[in-house]
C-alpha cells in the first residue's frame, strides 16, 4: 500500500526506517529468549509460580526498551545523518517530505 500511494523510493525509506526501529528490539530480545526459556522451564519444574518472574522480566525489558527508544528519538535528528550515508539519511525525515 505504501509503495502504491507514496512511490517506491518512499517505500524504500520507510523500509529502512522500520529496520532501524526494529533491529534494536530484536537484538535485545533474542539473547533474552535464549536465557529466559530454560530459566522459566526450570522454575516450572520446581513447581514455583511463573508470574512474578515473568512480570519482572517484562518490566525490565520494557524499561530498557523505552529508555533506548526515547534516547534514539531524542538524538535521531543529529545522530542518524552522521551515521548513515547522505542518501539513507532521508529515512529519518518526517512529515511526508520527498527526499531531494
């Protein structure tokens, strides 16, 4: 839908922006899942309640994710053009402006 309404170039920028947004959370969640699943299984086998452990893990992940995205949002205007090439920096522009 985005490609049809906004064009293929803007679709490419949208795709890059989405990847920049989704990559940090996947990098954080993947190792956590490798540790959490065996730990939760061990807790379940021991007969303890899983809910307090799950709530603590979700709160901790949510706290760090929120802090990370707040920092990324606050610094995006100056950090991303510095990190990305000139052509990819258009992925951070807002308001539907067409890249030049």
